[in-house]
C-alpha cells in the first residue's frame, strides 16, 4: 500500500512526485504541517498553499520543456519530496535525491548525469543548513525558495547554497526602517527556537540597539509546550512595549496567535516576518480583533501567467511515485481511494471531482509569493544549464578552456554557471545572485485589513528595495489600517527645555525628563545635556533658547526714577526759593541775626545736594559714575561745614555777651569763610586722590540676579568711598555734638536747637541707609542712596530754614530786633 501522510510515529517513508527527464531536478517542500493542540490527529495536515508551490515547480519545468528557446532538445524531469516538517525526513529526502535511492539502476557503468543535478528547497532554514553542509561536499547546488537565515550567506560554510528569497539580514533592515519611520523605540521580540528565528532576532537586536531598546525577548519552542506559550503571552501583557516583532513560521506561531486571541490581548502592533505575514489561515476574522493592523514583511509577489489553468488541470494518478497528488485529492474532497491508508471517511474518490469548484490556498493565485520564488529558482537553474549548453569549445570556463557536456553534466559544473546567472524573466523582473548566493533584496510591505464584508485582506502597502540606497522604504500610508497610530516608547521624548536622565538599572530608552536649570537650555528633542548660556544671555521661560538678559538700572522712564527726579528737582527749586526769600529780606533782623552769608552758602550747597541726586538716575557711564560721588561728597561737606560754622558762631556769639569776653573778634567773617573752604578743600583732596588712583566706573553686574544685567557704578576704591562718607560723617557728628551742647542757650537767640534737630535727622537717615543699601537688589540699591540724599537734604532744609521762613513770610511782626532780643514781650 501507499503511505499517505506523515504519521505522528514519524515513519520515514517518503511522499513525493516524480517525472523522468534527461536532467533531473530535486525538490523538497514542507507540504504536511504540524497540528496545534487540541487538533492533533493520527495524520498530519496537508497545506494546500504549499502544494501549490509544488505544482508551481512542476509548471515551471513543463513550461521550460515546451519553450524552444530555452534548453532545446533537453527535457527536464523532477523528483519532489515532502519533508513533513521534520529534519530527519528532510535529510532522508536529500539523501534519496542525490543518491538515487528510489531510482531503478539499469546502467552499471555509473556514467551519465547524477540522480539529480540540483535541488530546489528546503524551505526551512534549519533543514537547509543541514542539507547544504552535505551537498556542499559535492558542489551540488541547493536553491532554496524560502530559507532566509542570514547564516546561509556564509560562502565558506555553504558554498553551493543559493536562494531566491532575500536574506533575513535584509528583512531585518526592512523592519528596522519601518520601526524607525514611526518612531517606535520600545519593542518586544519573539523568535522561534531554530536557526531562522535565532539568527534573525540576533541581527534585529544588533541593528535596533542603535536607536531603540528591547523590552523583552521570548523564544517560541519548536515542540509545542502550552506552559511556555502562556508564559510568552503573560510577558506580552506585562510589558509596556506596544510593538512586537515576531520571526517565525506559520506552524510555530499558530499556538501563540491562538493563546493571544484566547486571552484577548489588544492594543499591540505586530510586525510579522515573511514566514507568517501572508498566512490566510492566521489573518482570519477570529484573530483580527487582536491582530488588526499587523504589518508584515512579505516575499515579492509575482503574476505567473497560465499557472491558474495548470493548477485546475491536475488529476490523480494512483502511482507510488506520485502519492502526493493522491493525498492532496483525498484531503481536498474528503474522500479516499481504494487501498488508501488515510482515515477520513468511507466516501470513495471517483476522480470526477472538480477543483474549480473549490476555493483554497491551492487555487488562490492572487498572492503568489513563495510560489513565485519557486518559479524563479527553477528558471535560474534552467538558464544556468542553457548557458552551459551554449558553451563553445576553446572558450569554456574549465581546464584548457573546455566546456561541459550537457548530456553528461555534473553538479559542480552547473554550480559554476549558477553563480553567474543574470536574466530578466517573462514578468520583467531581473533574477540574479550576489556574491553570497542571495537574491536581490526586494520585499513587499503588507498590512492586515478587514473589508466591509468582514473578510480579512492582506494588502500590499509599500515596498522595500535594498538597491535603492537612501530611499529603500516606500509606504502608501493612506492605505494603512490604523486604529489609531500606535505609540511604543518606554519614555516619551524630552522636549526642548529639558534633558534625558537615564533610570538606574533600566535600558537607555527608559529615562526621566529633567528641566534645564536657570541659565541653561536645550533646543533639541531628547537632548542628553543642557547647554549654559553665554555671559550676557539667559534662558527663556521655556529653557529652549538663550535670550539677551534684561538690563536694569534706575532710569528716568520708570515710575521710581520719575518720582525721585521730581522730588530732587522740587528740593532744588525749594532751596532756591528760600535763597530768594533770604536775599530779598537780607536786611531784616532774622536774616542778619542768622549770619546771612553762611545761610546763603548753605542754601546753595543744599541746592547742589538735591541736584547731585540726578547723577544717580539714568544709565551709568564713566562720567556720571565719577560725578555722582564727587558732587555728592563735596556738596554735603560744604553743607555740613556751613552748619558747623553756624553752630560755632552761635556758641561764640553767646559767649561774647558775657562780661570780659570778646571771642567774635577771633572768629570773624574771614575766619568763617576760611573754615568752610578748609573743610571743603579736605574733601576735594580726598576725591582727587580717589579719582586719580582707582576711580568709579560703570559695571555690568550679572552675579546678583542671574536673569538680569544690572548696570551700576563700581565704586573702584573702597578706601576712597569710605573716606568720603567717613569724612561727611565726622563733620556731621562734630556739628551734632556742638549744637547739642549749645541747645540750652536763650531761646530767642538760639539756633542751635534747629541745627541739633537737623543733624539728628541727617545722622538717622545715613545710619539707616547702610543696612538698606546693602540688602537692596539691583536698581533699588541706587534708589536707597538717592532717597538718603534727598531725605537728609530735606531734613536740613526744613529743620533750619522752615522756622525762619515762617517768621519772615507769615509773622513779620516778630521780624524785629526787639522781638529777637526778647524785649517785645513784657512778660519775658
């Protein structure tokens, strides 16, 4: 009887297809696939889509045999086996092909072509690795249509390996470009526990770590273990990564897909490798709720003319060498042939069933991807043989420029020509192999979408072409299914104005965003450090750019400057007004009795004291910085000197009224003038020394307030400034003490009380000035100094001159000699 199917006892009887030819080609396909619990039966399932691939190889060979321009007078034959998704079966199939185990030997001379000249397959990378190691010893070409492991590009280990599917190295690059395009930096990775999955995930991690981080890596067991599948699903649920990349075949990923659907895990963006991205079994209505919008890398699709009709023409032939057709027929129509060992039902097949009445992966030619690779593999071998047959003696590539004999061609000769294959097929696509035996790297980008009728459609939405350097990826995003556009980052990007701070013990993609400190900026997204602004610049409110610092000084434009300027000008006018009154009434007793010349000089000095306050307002310059302190120092010394001399005059005038004394002759007008000049001259000398050694100058102060540039005057010499203030303070203290001692002189004659009060105000103002000056920030420092000048000036003006002006202007009857001498009032 004929063995039908790969039993779970792993019986190694090979199932296949066969047709005799002048040159035989072998084929290994994964026709029977593993069932996922609880669907395990005593026979494996037959994949109709893969059987379509088998028939595509048969179709390509038949097409070549009928093409008079390609391999004329040479008939290609084939022997195709099913690997049953088992490495031992695949190795036995390869051994059977190269050793002719199923052939009937009629020629004992061992001459002629070998049992097979080349093998198309195996689709599984692990199988291809094992088989290629054997075939490479004999330089027998193995042309795979689906084994994409990047490890197979190693020509030292696999010199006779070729493939019409791009290497996974390019598939990984395509995935990386998609992930980078959408800014996904936090990704989970899942791969099967075989060479295909492990090499692919290793390459993916290596490339992805340049700009992103892996949240988790999980391995799908090749032997289905439910506990491991559940553990993988739990990892997916717990991870914050929303994008998950899976390198797997359909058979291996099916259990994971079912468990994901069972636990209803949604909100994930799946990135599918070419091994399962176009599976109509997985892209179903039942799975769409959890796998909606899946993006996949897919083998380039082709349109093979005439294949559809060829597939529909197949008929079963009960032959032990062609038992795959028998199995296919029984599975497709649910019947069985006589002597069949398959257990389906008791309905007998009558060979009148119509394939055209069915719709399966076998008859669906709308997505010819792997089948197209099979088609290209067969044609690549045929073109290599054609080039070999066209060789002219004396121009050949072998020893002594000889050519190979097409009737006695050897695999190593075909291997030589296969490396140089380069042609354009009837679909307009160039077919060639690079130095590693790899096909040109072109992929379709597909997206799982649901139509209005609920059917899930795998739609091509873009292209990845490695030859188009710089623009490898092209996507038609308008055709994509987003609900909504997913975001997968461990930490959201740090906006300008902040920097990244990595979290201890976590990947570099997991970080906190720390705002830049004052005076520092970051003007790029995800800056790793903040940059300090230059001296005259400061960070803006958002810490995203450096702006010129705010310039601050006591100006004439702000409210404080206007107020102080007005008060200063009013004080000067008031002093001049009092001076005018005194000059006008200079011959009256009140003016004469108070030493009119000193009063005039005192009022002039007070006017300068008021006006010197204006030097402190406005933007500091070299001139104003020198003037403000010099004018201030000299004006106040002149003022205090006049008051001191007036005090001395009052004391001496009183002493002169005592019998036997005449002190006034020793302190006359000349001596009074000389004393004022002497005291003022000392201050002038101090100022000259100060200005000549280390004069005041303008200064940009950026230390007190970081965000502002405070224009101020640097006093230059601290000693000079202290000497000026100290000298004024010394004179004020002497004046205060003198006036205090003379406070008990007769009231009508005594001016000492007013002087004492004025000096009390003066000293109080300047004593409180010191702490206020030190603690005031920016322009308020200058404002405090101006306020002290004005307050002390007003204090002197009102304390000394207000009573006299009151008598002169409002009590003229008291402005007499009798009133001053105390005789106007009889009671005195």
